């Protein structure tokens, strides 16, 4: 069995959003690591705080979680815009399946955001179970994002096929 290599003809817009999608993990790691390190280091310096340090640390972690949530929303939009700029039919690699790494990027980003949110809650309220609840919130966010992305892709594919049929007739 021989595999024929067909070059993928993708638009510049498609490649642009692909580039943005693959920059998101770097941004997410930087935000999450920065929030965790800042929260850890905030109480180690000299001086006193007017409010307990654990609440300041929880606020820093919460801010990191909010930034990651915004990044997860941006990733969702990048994926939708990339789907809108895809050709009809979408070219597939020789093995017949298109790669689906974008959904796993969305999953890890949502879980990291939820974990940071849970860590902020656990730190502020001294309840360790909030970390698990945070991960569950992140998983729920991913499920909603995937349902939304699937609906967007289905609508775009139907519209593209309808336009292609209209041009052919």
C-alpha cells in the first residue's frame, strides 16, 4: 500500500490562526507559573501586611485564573475563526484523520484555569476540596467550549457545502 502525499493548501488566515492557537500553551504556562510563583513569594519578604497574606495570595491566584479563563475564551475564538477560514473540503493528512490536538489544548487550558481557581479558593478559605471543585469547573468549561466549537464547525461546514453546491449548479 502506498501513501500519496498531497500538499495541504491552506489559506494564510488559516495558518495565522493555527500559529495563534499554538502560542496559547506558552502564554498559559507563563500566566499559571507567574501566578503560582508570585503567590508563593508574596509572604516571604520582609514587612507586614494590613490584611492576612493568605488572602493576598488567593487574590493573586484568582487573578491568574481569570487571565487563563480569558485565554481559554481567546483559544475558543481562534479555533472558530480557523474553522471559518478552512477550505472545503478540509484537507486531511494521508492517514485519513485530521489531527485533533486543538481540543486537547483547550482541555489543558480549562483544567489549568479551573485548578488555579480551586487553588485560590482552597488557599483563601482553607478548604482543600475546593481544588477538586476547581478542576471540575475547568472540565465543565471545556465541555461547554467543545459543544460550542462542534456547533460552530457544523454550521460552517453546512454553509460552506451549500455555497459550494450553489457555485457548481
